[in-house]
């Protein structure tokens, strides 16, 4: 993989901008250095492409720095009855985990449920079972009860 042509010393940004304006050739130019842009740039560079990543501000300035950076599998969509979007999200997440190990990994969550509030333990358990079927793997553990 090629090393970035960025100098982090004083004047490095101006030097880089001068090289860009000099007419360098790029295989791909990515606008936005958020989680998506950085991920695309990383994958393109891994494949040997000459990549230019530009952002209007500094690293970690925009929406990516304010998000959870979660690549979710669409559990909230299935709760809304949108099985098609859930299936698309699950497949996309699984593909990303295969193609970008270390960048996209499974992460456990604990979701509390309160007596008398929707969804109850039974309804949520059924929702997770349907979700597991769509994901083609068991992703949830039995509820802890206290």
C-alpha cells in the first residue's frame, strides 16, 4: 500500500495543495474525509489505486466525528415493519464485515426493557428471532432477568 503524500509539519498542507494544483493524476478523488470517505479511500489504496481524499475542514471535524460510526443491520427497520430495508441492511453489514475486517466488526449491545412498556420482552424476543433468520446467524443471547 502506498504511503500518503501528506506532510504533517508546518506548511505541509500548503505543499500538498500545490502538488494537487500542479495536475497530478488520480485514479479516484473522494470528497469528504468522514467514516465513509476514509473507508473508501483506504479500500481503494489497498487495491493499489492512487487516491486523493479532500475535505472542506480538518480530520474529525464533521458528521463522522459526531456519530456512533455504527454500521447497523437494520433492526430498527424491522421494528417498523420494513423487512426489505432490514434485509438489505443486514446483507450490506455482512458484506462489509467480510470485505473490511477490523474496520467493521460485530459489537454486542445490551437493551433494557421495562415492565409495562412497549415492546415487552416477548415481543422484542420475537423481533430478534426474525432478525436472526434474516441475518442467517444467531446474533442475540437470551435475556438476562433480575
